[in-house]
């Protein structure tokens, strides 16, 4: 799909690309009443790859949890993503719409998930797991944060396939006219976010985990995640079309940017104070201590 987009962009040679020319369909296949959507597959792929990668990470020295904890973590995190993401979208972006039609709140198959709400949901899931098993909740956050870019990458690609969450009008050569975006050519901001929140964020966290001692400084990895994601999303919001009524709040920021401010501040704090939290790490799964 991305290759199709790039090829079409080059062929357009400065003209706006029509979404319908890309041959994309939000539905993978349908049988009777059942419809399998790329949006659903994006969530499944993100969770599956995140689980696989988490197992790779805890196989390294000094892991904060064992395999049994990681398996439980996936279950709790999935609940946190779905419940937190949906409730976050309802509360942050469309509270009045859903207050008038509360029966629509569980209908996540129609789209409408907030990453910021998902973060809160996953954080609560990690806190529950850590307290239930006597684990270091901040170090678990570090490891889980390294796995999240998978879901962000596939989720943004699914947004693009759905033709939703497009950007502001532009005359750039790769601008796209989306069916639900009116006649204006727009930024494919979903792809910008896939690159920044998915690929770039994964690369930074991979480097910090593999090439530095960041995983032995509780909070440094999750702090880096919050900082890089927050800055990326804050910048993309300048070219992403905000929800109606939430584009310029009374303090001059969009809702998306506003929600990123505490993430950036929290990330800066966690990174700046991580070294002082460093201590001898006793691996949960056994093996040698790591100073």
C-alpha cells in the first residue's frame, strides 16, 4: 500500500493525488455481516509484535519481569489500550456527542481511539501488574514503552487506509484529496505520524536499550518515549486537521497539542532524573545481578 502511494506520488509530478486512485479499501474481506477491517488487524499486529519483542527484551540481563509476567502484561495492556483508548477519545474529543448517544461508546469498530487515553489505560495496567507481583513498575514501563511503536506504526497506516485523520490543506506534490476531506488536497499526516511515532521512535528506543545502559536507569526509556512521542505529535499537529471545535483552544493550542504538553514535561523529568534512580538490578527471571 505504501509503495502504491509513493509510486502515485511520483507519477503525479506535482498534482494532487486522489485517494480513490490508490486502490485502498478499509475492509480486508467480508462474509455476510462479518467485515474484517485493516484497523482491527493493525491492533492485532501491534499487540502480537509488541508481545514478541517484549519477550526478546526480557531475555536480556537484568529483566524486570519473567515470562509469566510478560504474558499477563499483554492481557492487561490489551484491556488498557481498548478501554483507555476509547474512553480517552470520548472524554477528550467528543464528550457531548457520546453523552447524547452513549450506546455508541463501545462501537470501537467504527474508529475513534485516543492514544493519550490508551497510555493512561496501559499505565494503570502496568501498575496493577507490578503491585500484584511485587515488581518495579517504572522498569516495566521502560520495557513496555520499547514495544509500543509497533502498534503506533500499524495504527497510523490503518488510519491512512481508512482515509481518516487527514491533514490540513496544502499544495505540496504529495498532497492527497481524501473522500471525506472535501475538495482540498491535504497533508497525508497519518504517514508522517507512522514515520515519527513508529519508525523513528522505535529506532531511538532500540538504540538506547541495546547500545547504552538506559535500561538500568529506571524511567529513562519510558521518559524518552514520552518525550519523543510528545514532540513528534505536537509538531505534526501543525499540519494535521484537528477535530472540529478543538483546533484552537483558548490557550492557542489544539487538543492534541494540549495533551502532549504533560507528556513532554513528564518525559523530560523522567530522563533528567533517571540516573539518580539507578541501583543494582536483580533480574526477576534469575541470573546474575547487573550493577
